[in-house]
C-alpha cells in the first residue's frame, strides 16, 4: 500500500511530479522530498515520513 497515494485520495489531493496539489483550489500544498520517503507540507515546519500519513487518513475510514 502506498500511504501517500491513500492520503491524497482521502483528502482530495493530487500528486504531480514532486508537488502535492489541493484539487479544490489548484494550489501546491506540499512537495515530496528525500527520495519519496518524506513529504513537506508548506504549513508544517518539518517534513513528514510518508508512512506516518496512514494514521490521519484512517480517521476518515468508516467501520460500519
């Protein structure tokens, strides 16, 4: 499972080369860094490891 793809699909983001784009506003909200192991969202001070993106995406997962 590609955590970054799942995260982007869950929150309406698009990956274009190394940029992460907000699908609704068509603006870059982050970029992929360090051999696709980390994502740097512009609103956060530090890059986030791509495997750490699974937990926020699972908050929207329906159990019913």
